[in-house]
């Protein structure tokens, strides 16, 4: 099968969007499909996915009129004639879109003018995210409508959580168009590594106990809850430290909270970490934290990359209890505590901190679970099976 994948993301930022696209494109290609990933031309720095790097799929960085002031989100529209022409010529058998502001226009054009199936990927409920960012209600309403059109105009809407599928169905998307296929991880890149060597790479003393978090520092990820929990943890254990890798809107509030609580010297804010260094950082974590809050997450659930990366690296994981963290009947590989409660998070963390045998058991169980459930190949197979 010849597969075209397209997105309107900033190609210079190696965030979750790039990770998703790279993971699925690689999986499709390794399954024997011919894959082309089309991304907007990079404007402010080198592309996160170097087109010269050897990989099993092609990457095309294309102009979209940026020299005339065309915004990146409009690239789906400016590239539409080219993509539809290629589809009509029989170059592709499937188009996979990561939605943006105007992706529904391209999805509609392909569906109306060709017989090529279109899959759109839904990783969040955009109106909730905009609300938490303080955006105006009219912006929330418009973007929610665009997301609904993305799903309704596609052949299939791939939802990374069952909650997203429920939300789209409630807003009129036919159930027959919806499929649930969560996110994955690179089981080769993220794997158990030597703790001493990993800590040495970050110049961190090995005698400390390291809690860890990696990912975008968005408000709904609950970083400030974790910082609050660190105060009683640090009061109980002199060697407790917290590694925070990533950047985003919640970093400044988290840093200010750490200062206010008097634990700033116990928190290591690493900022953005290059993708090839992320496995080393994760392998420094003696206990990996997933402190997601209920706001935004409780409605749609989560399919967090960080949980999958932690598990693949064989880390012991402590997560708040949000839909999608782990199946209700299959949680032997992950520790769970109530959300929105720094005290409960601290108590669970201290219990695990004092139980090395249970952390070791959780680490082995997490890696085994990741091998069975979190490979990008398994996710890609599920997507194609749902067509």
C-alpha cells in the first residue's frame, strides 16, 4: 500500500506531534508499505526529522507560500491541489492526516474528488485545551467545530482514547467512522539502561533517589501537583530529588512553587531534551511520575506517550488514576493513586521509595506490558485493521 501522511506541525520542534508521526510512519514502512510524510518547510531552524537521515520512509518538506505570509496552518489548503492530483493519479492508496485548523478542507477535497480513504488522528479535545489556555469562547467553539468536521469528513477518525470517540459521537460523528487506537513507543530506543551510566551522562550523583517526569509542561499534565508532593517527600528523605525534562507553559509556575516551598535546590529542571537523549534521562528515574489532573483529562481520558516511554524503559511508574492510564482489570504493572491530591501522591511515592523490591517488580512488569501493548507496529496494525 502507498500511504501519504501529512501534518501542519512546526517541523523544528521535536514534540509529541513529531514523535507520533515518526512512530506511525516507521511502523507502516516496516510493515512493508511505501510511506511518504509531508511536512511544512522549516522556517526557524533545522528540521527535527532530518531528511538526510536513513529511515524506512520518505520525508518531503514543502513550501506552502510562507514567503508571502501564508500561516503554517493553511498549508493543508495550499497543498491541496498537489495532493489531490497525486491521489487521482493513483500515487496513494491511503491518506493519513494529523488535524490542524484547516485539515478538514483537505479531507473534504480528497473525499469528494478521489476514492482514496482518509484517516484523521485525534489526540485531544481542542476546545478543552483552549479553555485551559484562557482562549476566548468563540475560538473554542470554532476550533471544536473544525475538529468535528475533521472526524465527520474523514473515512475513519482514529481516536487515541475511548473518551475522544465518545465526545465525537456525541457531537454527531457516526460511530461507524470512529476507531480507538492508542499511542505507542519505540521499544528499541526506550529500553532499560544502566542507571549509573545514565546518571553520569547528566552529571547527577548516584546516591540520590530520583523521581522523574518528561514531556511537555502543559497545565493538564499536573506538574505543580507533583512539585507540591515533593515538599513532604523531601522533608522525609534527604536524598529525594525530582528531574523535570521538558518545557511549556507550566514550567514557570512550577519553578515559582518550588521556590515558595523551599525545595528549588531539590528539583532539576532540564528544559527541552533532544529526542536521542530522552531514553538516557528516563533511565535516571528511580520512580517515574504521571501526575495528570482531572480537569481536561477526566472527560476524554489519556493515551500519554510518557507512560509508554517509561514502561518501555523498565521504570517503576506511579500515576494518578485517570481513564486510559491502564485498563481497570490489568494494572499489575503500574502503581496508581488519586488525582489532584499532592498528599496522596506523596504518600504513595514515599511507600514505593521505601520498597526497592516492589519498584524492581514494577519495572520488569512495565517493560513486559510495553512489549505486548505499546509497540508502534501494533498501533499501526490496529489502524489499518479498522479501515
